[in-house]
C-alpha cells in the first residue's frame, strides 16, 4: 500500500510554493474576490469625500489644514514598504525563510512608521487646530476615509507579524506560503489605495 506524498510540505519547495496546491490557489483566488469587495467599499468612501470636500462649514479648508511635506514623507515610507514586501516574496521563491522573515519584519516596521505619522497628523488637527470628526461634513468624510485606511494598515501589520511567528514555528512550506503571498497582495492593495488618497485628498486639497 503506497504512502501519501508529503514532499510538498516537508521536502524541497517548488519555485512558487503559494501555488503548489489547489488549496493555495483557491486561497489566492478567494482573496482577490475579497479585495474586489474592499475596492468597492473604498470607492464609496472616495465618492462620499469628493461630494463633501467643499462642505467645510466654519472649519479651515484643506489647503489651510494639510501638512503636505509630512504626508509626502508618510507616502514615501508606505511605498518603500511595498518594495520590501516584494523582496520578501522573492526570498520566499528562493526558499530563504530567514530573509523572508527579515523583509516582512522591515515591512512591519515601515508600516508602523506610517501609522505613527498618521496618528501624529490626526493629533495635530484635533488638539492644535480643534478640527474634529464633527467639525464639518468635510472633516467627517476626511477622518472616515483616511482613518479607515489606517485601520487597514494596522490590520496588515498585525497579520504580517503573526505570519512571521508562524514561519519560525511551522517553517516555510506550501501551507504557510499562500498565507504570506496573500498578505503581500493585501499590503500592495492598501499601498495603492493610499496613493489615491494622497492624490485625491491631499494634493487636490492643496491646489483646488
């Protein structure tokens, strides 16, 4: 009686271990469908913001409020974190667990740096400008859109941190590889969303 083949889990990894099993491929496909729903949700928030962006009531306008250099720095940090997640996937395809975990760790640190800047930005608006969630329709739309994205960044940081722990506990195999791969897709997604936020909210807010 033949024994089941477990080489996919314990033996030499294929070049793309995230796609080596049907379960892994289904996870990736299902996650793309999930991101489609997320894109619709963010699209709704963008549409709401664009509708309300001029409803500032007695509060400052976007051009008076935003600190563009700090936001540009946060954007650069998040874009670099997207690059480090690419390096992580490349390391995974080489079967290098150490470098994979290392690049994921750098991605987490950059994500934390981005969040610190975003929290500092919100604190400046609320504490020094007295510009809160209920100041105007514009402020409500702004905090909802940017804050919702920040919550996604926080979720991504926690998720990737847990995956790093799994890599050290369970190793790099066809079970853990799809999880790492979809987390990288998620991270790219929130980076792309931020590019739209930076353009639509901050850049247009400064010039229009």
